[in-house]
C-alpha cells in the first residue's frame, strides 16, 4: 500500500475499544460515514454510520465499545485476486465509501477509496419517491430583523435559499411532489417558487389563515395522501440517505418516525450529585452530556393525519403523544450531530452557511 493511502487510512481508523460516540465524532471530523476498526494496531473490520444507528436503535448506550457491534455484521470486503471491476461493482452495490482488500489471513493489504475509483466524492443514494410537506409558515422571530423582510424559508445558504436546498436534497432521491405550508409572507414564497428555473413536478400549498402550530396545517392533507409522508421544517437540513430512514420506518412498522440528532452539550463547570442529607454521591469535572435532539424531520403514515383537528392549532408533539397514547408505534432514527444543520437562530445559521457554501 502506498504512503498516500496509508495516510488516509490512519485518518479513518479507530480502535475497537473506542465508544460509539467516539466513532460518530470521528465520522463528523473526517466527513465520512465509514471507518476502519483496528485491534492491537491490526485490521479488525469496518464500521459504518448505519451500524451505529442500528446499535442505538437496539438500545446500546453511546459509551458501548465498537467491538460489541462488530460480531454479527456481514463483512463487505474484497480479497486479493479480485479484479478491479469486481471491486468497483461491489462498491456500487453497497454504496461503500472505501473497500478494504484482505489476504487469506484477513490482513489488510490495500484499500480503494470511492473518490479515486469513481472520480467524485458524491455517492448515489436510494430513490424513495415520496410526497414531502415543508412547514414554511413560521415568522422566524429568532432571526429578526432580517425575518421582518424575508420569510425564513427564503434565507440564503450558499447560492440557494434554504427552501431550495431542502427541496433539491429530496429531489436528488426521487421526490417530486411537494406541499408547502405557508402563512407569514406566503406571497413571497409562492412568487419565488414560481420563478424557479427547474421547479419540481408538483408544488401545492397549505394556506394558514392563522398560525396552526407545527402540525395543524397537515389536516388539509386528510384524504389527499395515500403513502408515507415526509414532513420537514423549513429551517433545517439533515444530511442523510433518506432511503435508510424510510427503510427503518417501514421495517419497524412505525406510524411516526422522528429523526433525532445526537447533540453533545459540554458543561463548563464541575457538577455535583447529592443524596440523603445533602451528602455528595458524585463529583464530575466539566462533564459532556449527550442527548437525542428532535431535528424537525418526520415520516408519517397517512392515517395519523386523521387525528389532527382541521382548522385548529396543533403541534407535532401533540400528534406524537396522541399516536403513542392510542398504542401506535413511534420510532426515532438517529443521525450524528454534524448531519443536522439548523438555521433557526443566528449562531446555527452562520454555521450552516459555512458548511453549505461552495
């Protein structure tokens, strides 16, 4: 293996004793969703963001060692003697960012990277072809004074608006039917969409005469939707293969799936835990806390829309609680912290601009 490949391999390697959250951090740092796992500095396997997502869904704690997730997974590796075309086809079939080449003793002797094999870092994602509702009626009060002029959906990110960026990401995976929930500066949004050079096949509007909360306008889709509906807030981007989220939603038989981002919160103080009589039970210096944060991206089965009272304010939290209260299935699909971009407040908006701008 040449020195250039070894350098890339070192960057993408992680020890098997590392935790799931450590692996997700490394993926975010390297902007990759696949890592080489080593044990005693020797090749031990590979782990993907999908492996970690499944581990979290199966209720593995974030401090679980990578080793515990690697036993049952199918190894997707090439072998010495495989032709380059066979390796290329395997990478295409499994959409894998790199392909290790092992010898008869399972030692790593070479590695092929997607960008070198195909000449681009962009990887094809599965087609889902589902209807998408984008909730674009909010006033964007946290983004004042600019939201006094522009609706939040039309804030620029890179050379597009956030609304265009959201739509394009869904179109890249085959979605062409969109519903836009509008209220605040609805005419701005409609005029803007009508002048797009390459509009989606269908854009229809859910007009709110008064604010109806984060889910109220979806009552207008009762009887209109016959398949899984994707719902996205207009101020977020989720960098994920939506096909994987749809697969999870359907495999689990969920009525609602929420996409959750792992968010690490650093506490800049020592924390104290106490018991009876105020006795100290734990003292931790500047701990890091990890939570799953609601990203604002959902998958809904059409039947759940019937629970929304038409014309009345209704929030997504109410819908989730109603479905759970009736024994319905509500699942959470996790993504890494960097996979979720939010423009709902200035600090996050500025970060999104830096990450999305060409």
